[in-house]
C-alpha cells in the first residue's frame, strides 16, 4: 500500500496471505464458505486518485465475510471493473462501490423486486383504462398503498441495516431523496388520470402532454429509483441477511 492511504474502518493487511486466502479474494468463491457479510472496510479516495493496481492488491485481502467500500469524486475507470462489486452511488458529486467476494445464488427479497415491476405495469394499465373512460380509482388507491408500504419497509428495515453495515448513511440518504420526490408527485396520479378520460375538457393533444409531463416528473424517477436499488442496495442487503440454510428472507 502506498504511503498516505487512509482506511476508515480496517487497515488492509500488509504482505500476502497464504495461497488459500489469496484464492478467496481473487474471485473464486469457496463453496464451503458462508457468504453473510459481517465487516466493511472504507477506502476514501475523494481527495486522492488511487489506481487499479492498489485495488487488485486490496481485493486479495478480502475474506468472504468482508466488503470494501470505495468512495470517489469521479467515476470509476474501466480498469476498476475487476472483481465482484455493487454500485451504490453513481454521481454526480460522489461515486461509491462496494467490492466483495462472489457468492453462490442466495434466496432473497424477490417480493420487493416483483412489486417494482408491478408498479410500472400498473401505471401503463391505469393510463389505458383512463383513456378508455373506465373507472380507475380502486386500482389507483391500491397502487398508492402498495408504493407507500414498500417505501416504509425500506426506510424502517432496509436503510438502517445498510447504514449499520456500511458505517455511513450517504447511500440511504440518496435513496431517501428519491422517496421524497416520489411522494411529492404520486398524489397527483388520480387527477392526472381524470384529465386523460374522454369526459375531461382537454383536447387529445393536451391529454397526451399531461401524461408526458407526469411521466417525466414521476415515472422516470421511479424507474431510476428501481434501477438504483436493484443494482446495489438490494443485493447487498441479501448478502447481509440471507443466512446459510435460513431460506427466504422474511419481509414484514
């Protein structure tokens, strides 16, 4: 390790591990190892550059129970795509990744992912129903309830668990800002749907513009939020909570 590098949680072990330990950190998972993460190191590069050779060296010291959280002011170069990693924040003012050893497929929170997909499906169905003049209120209220319950689960279960492990709330603050935006625009859904119906006073072109604006304000934000969660926070949570032999993660 070069002089002056600072680690917020654990100092990387100097020197090389034995061959068995090197294999664990080099992308070849031990099938007998437990993959539940218990420790997180920090590598803060917001005021330094770092290089891929240093990353390679530090990945050799990661056990199956550890993760390496790397923070940068600039995006990660292509040479940093080595090893198994999850994207937690992707700019514009901060970029954060967590590097970890590969794990076998773990049971997880598929119900939450299915809810994400169902939301986007319901928005499209509600739009079509409104354009045909059909009743939309029951489905709308069910969607609003589903989304609020989902966000509350994330804020009371997912976010605290990630904060505890990562030793920082920076990742969940980003997710929380996205929740604020969703809650700001979501209550407008019933009125927007009413404006799409043939009984409204708007022209066909005006109705199209109403939905386009709503999509830009809310639906695109939801799509971004889903992508953000499913490429980093969700898989990390599953590595934290899926115990060997425990089976499916229970979602309250």
